[in-house]
C-alpha cells in the first residue's frame, strides 16, 4: 500500500473519529526525575509538562492545563478549595471542564490586588472554577496587603478579614503559584507595597508564598509588611492537607525551592526544564546547580 493511500485512509479515519493522533513528549513521563523530586522534597506527586512553545504564555498554559487535571483528581465532594490567583492559575481556570462534584466551596486566597482589571480577571477565574465544580464561590474585596496595620484593624475591615481567615483555614485543598520580586510579579509591582519595602525585598527575598515574602530559607523578610497581609498564614498553609504548587521558569526556581524544602506544598506541577533545575539545586549551599 502506497503512502498516498495510507494518508487518505488516515485522514478519512480522523474525520470519522476512528483515529486520534496524540504527540507525547517523553520528558513528561520522566519517572526517575519525578521520583527524585518526590524523595528530595517529600512530595506526594510530581507532574511534569513540556510546553509546545518557548514563550511565557506557552509555559503558563501547559502548567495550567495539567494543574486542572491534578486538581480534579484531588478534589472530593464537600471540599473547600483555596485559590491563590495568578496568571498561571488563571490558565488553570481557563482549562477547567465540567465535573460531577458537589458541595464544593471555592475560596479566594488571599485578598484583592485592588485595581479594576485584576479584580475582574480574578473574579472571572474563580467563577469559572465554581461553575465547573458546581461550587459556591467566595470572593472578597479585602486587599492582599493593607497600606498600614491600623487600616487592617479598622472596624469596617475587621469583620471581612476575620471571615476571609476563617474560610481560608477550612480549606482542604489549596492551589497556588509562588511569586517573584520582579516587575513580572503583579503583587510586587502593585502600589500595595512602598518603594522602600520593594527595595528591601529585592535585596532579601526570593519571592512570595501566598503573598508572604520569604528568603531562601522560607523565613519572613519584612515582618511589618507581613503583618498587613490578609490571607492564609504560612503556618496555616503548612497544615492544609493538599497543597498544589503550579509554577515554572528560571526566575521562580529559588522561591519554588524554598516552598518545597520547607513543606509548603505536597503536589508539584512543573515544566521539564525547571524540574531538572530543581533536581540539581544545591540545597546545602543555597546555589542553583550542583
């Protein structure tokens, strides 16, 4: 049988739905690398993706799609899901599909970034997830970080913050992507932090975990700024049963390592390049590669 005939038969079969062509990158099934990361960081599972393109959007889209499959497998009826919004998590929401789950709560963690565009995108992502999960959606206008500690404890804010914290502590599952101390980070470039605070964070921090800026050993960098954060605390995050970290890229390796090493996640969704870099990370010396 000649190639033209085979090509026509395959096209006919695909058009009729008899044949499905799927390209699988072997790097996504690197069991040895996954096992190494699980052992090194004490993880329950590692899910490796290989983006189709080289751009940041391609990376976020691949991570988001895989994160949705992991999330859908982990959730059970009656769960409360905490979502820390980011561009990567937004891609996860865009990839979500209708489920048969019930009695789910989707909780925004932590507060809002404040500007209208991000508030709209954040709300949109949470609502998409809520529809797919047949869930109640809890969205707050409380800012991620208050400008002053006094403002955080004003009577008009106290009740909303307390309600947010109470709901965050009920979450059995949390999905998040740690942030950086660069202009690519929505929180870092926001007006919620002062110029002086940003300068100090750029010197001391490797990034943020659920809006808490930490150093390479996952220690809080600026206690004053951290006391103004409205959201799940790091000690409470550690207690969450299922913590899904979804992230990748060179700029996030240090904060990902800190998050993984100090027990703030137990399920990792990561791209192949970043997974390999993490496997070579020199944890004893704090450097990138051994």
